[in-house]
C-alpha cells in the first residue's frame, strides 16, 4: 500500500482563518502595526488570542529570515 503525501506547502494559508482578528482583539487601529511589546504580552495568554499572537511572532521571524536571503 502506498503512503499518502501530506500537503505541507501552503500551511500559512490554512492557518490564518480570520485575517485581522488579532489586531481587533488587541485594539490596534486598522492600518497600524501591532507593537512588538503588545504582541509578546498577548503570546503569553491562553486560548485563541495567545495562539494567534504566537503565530504572528512566528510569521514575523519567517519574513525576516526571507528578507536576509
């Protein structure tokens, strides 16, 4: 029996279900960036808000790494 390949290519696209939800939760106006201090504080929280903040920090690292190449 052949193994099925799992799709890993577009994981970011599937991870972001509600674009802008973290910004609204943290009460940051549309068009403004979320301050890093506020983002790190939210990452320590439990639940959906904490999960979204941790993902935002991860995506930030990925973007910075891509820029260096």
